[in-house]
C-alpha cells in the first residue's frame, strides 16, 4: 500500500529536501563562496567557448604568427606565441573546455560508481559487503594515478573522452568507502525502520530514503573529484600520456617543456596554463566549500 507521507516525517526527521527550512538552492545562492566560485567557472567556460568559436582554427596552426612573441602582442597573440608561431590564447580557448570535459566525465563516473557500490555495500551487508569491501581496499591500497598511468601507456591512441573515462574508472574507491560508512549509520535511524515496517523493499529504501540524505555530500564529493581529475589529466599529459592531437592545460605545459620554453625564457608559454589551472582549482574549491557547508550546517553556523 502506498504511503502518502514521507517516511522521514513519520519518523520525526526533517525531509532531506529541506535544509534549515530553506531549499538547498536558496542556501547555495546565499553562500558567497559558492556563488563566486561557480560564477568564475561559468564565465571562464563561456569566454573560452565564444573565443574559440570566433577565433577559429587558424591561430592554432603553426606559422600563423611570428614565433616567440611575448605577452602584450597585438590581436590573438596578446598572451604570446609558441616557438611554432601558434597563439597561446587560442590554445587556452581549446585547452580549458577540454580539461573541464575530462573533469566532468571522470567525476560523473567516479562519483556515480562510488555511490552505487557504497550504498549496496553499506545497506545490504553480508557477502555483498565482504566482496565490495575487499575490492575497495585493493583499489585504495594502490595510488589511482599509477593505475591510470599504466592504462594510458597501454592505449595506442588517447583522446580527451578516453582519458576522462580512464581517470573516472579509478576514482570510485574513496567515495565508495565514505558512502558505505554513512549508510551504515543511516540505516539504523528510525525512518529506515519505519520504511521496513511499511513494506518497502531494500532497493526502495536505498534509492528513496537513503540516497536523498547523501545528495549534498555527493555534490561536494563530485566537485572534489572534478578537481582531482583535472589534476590527474595534467599529470598524465606532462608525462606524455595525454591526448597528443587535442589541447588541454596539461598538454600545453607538456609542449612548452618539450620545446624548451624554460631554457628559452618563454615564461608565458608555461605560466599562462599554470595560472589558469590555479584559478580553476580555486574556483572549484570555493564551489566545494559551499556544497560542503550545505551538507554540514555547523560549517555555516546554523547549528
């Protein structure tokens, strides 16, 4: 028989859709860290997409500009040029969205897979928990970047989507353990016991009762995984295991080092993508802090 009143309210627990009598979006939109970080992220993405569309492929071609132009040169060479006469600004227009794409795809894969396995392991227990716990411990015992390096080295051709999938497939272990720990605590709450007495199945309890409580935390973890994936892409690209035919921030640094930008004092070639990485990390970190404050009211002073 269908239950019209949410299980959480029957148990005397506020429904997960409300956070301190306000919706989650209201809380976030009043959080200056979240708004500033997300605003910078979206503006940066919009500028790169529009700039890349208006610039076209010509500034990316070798010989489009005089080589080794410094910062402040006219037109598309305002951020300098490479030793091959390519516009560093045009490379940024392509590199930033590609790096964001790697972070997005990898974070979706890692967070979704981690949440699924953590929910199953924590709620159902028994053999399911035993098998998944061993699997999680194995993946946590070896650095995920090492796995990604081995897989990327074995691939004949690496593209941005392929690299994102590789990183994402090794980013699920930590969120799985964290979700499992939270589910082990949540399943002892009164609303779960009432849900069982109401005749809900295990799957209905997992998706309808437990998952809503974890969504704010999963959002913060998603952003954290986003940051880690961009960092992993940069590390793999600098090692020469990135997408050779597509530009990312890590790939820009790789080509700068390969063509001796440090020895030739062409600081703009490597410094500009490094500064963009730092700015992107700071923006995403502020978004992460905002989401973390949503899931933990004590951090924002609500209790």
